């Protein structure tokens, strides 16, 4: 596996991807208690997180970078429709895979995995909702601060980023102490899972974010308009196949 490379200059760059994959679709599984799939979550082998029916006929995979403004914009547009209208009915599952482009991405990725895995999507949404604030801080950092992000022992670098960007306040709002947050930032098991995701990204030849696959097919577009159209088309295709 190639070593993950970080470039602070690319902190807001969002590029086009070339290919990706998703699990094969199957018939819907039995609905959970209450009839809604909105709270059905799972962590995959590589540390990605899936929301919804694991056997949904439509499977969306999102490759996201937390420092990508377009990813935050997509999340703002898509999440209410997917989470409130489509995922609950078992029509579609949504899997989030990290695309780590820089040390801030890695820090946030570690913190979204800090705590109960079932709460991942809550933390995921919170970091995107506040992205404009902490990303502005990241872009305004001094050379001395950036040196602390890139040089020295891993744990110290993660703590420096979390402190400089106010992430301890975010985790504190979730009931985590600073010591507990620091433990998450140096979770070796989670770090290996995130590295595994990057190995998958590299193997697929991906180059940037945001991008999406639907039932294993790369979508030719990087916004909610493209994704929503692809979902509607796939629904029509599946209905035609069931006649």
C-alpha cells in the first residue's frame, strides 16, 4: 500500500474521480421493528459506514473529504431527502467512505469515528454543518501552526490540529473529555481502517472528491442533481425489470 500523502495547498480543491465500486444489489431484506430503516447502520470491513437497508435495491456510495466545500454542499442538499424520505423505506442505502487529502481530513475522520458507531452519521453531519467555521480557521493558520501539523509525533500532530480548529469543543458537546478525544485521535485500529480506505481509493484510481457510485457504477457528475437523477433512473430501471 502506498503511503498516504497530504498537501495543505489542496485543502479546498475538489477534483473529478474516474471510477469506483459498490456492492451488488439484492432483494430488500425484512423491515426492522417500526418499519423504518432510518436508524439501521453498520460499519464495513474497511471502516466505511452504511446507513439503511443492507439489501436495498439501490446502493449509493459517497467518497467524501471533510475539507471539500462541495462535499459539504452536497450533504446539505442530499441528506434531508435521502435520510428522511428514501432510506427509511428501504429503497436505498448510503455508504460513506473517507477520501483523506490532508491532515485535517484525517483528524476529522478519526473524530467522526469517536464513540458509538451507531452515532457516526450524527457526527458526520455535525462536522459538515460547521465546516465553514473550522475550515476558515485552517486556511488562516500560521506557518508555525502548520509545522506542528506536519512535524513531530503523530499524536502531537493530531492534538495540535484539534486544538487549533476547535474540535475539542465539538467533541465536548458530545460528552467526551479531552482525554477521551485524544484517545480517539490515536486509535490505531481506526487509523488502519482509514488507511485501508485510502488503499481502496488508490486501487480504484480515484483522484478527488466528491464522487459517487450507484450500484457499482460511477456517476458522471458530482452534485445532488446528478445523483438524484441517477436514483430516479435506477428506480425506473428496477421497476421495468420486475414487470
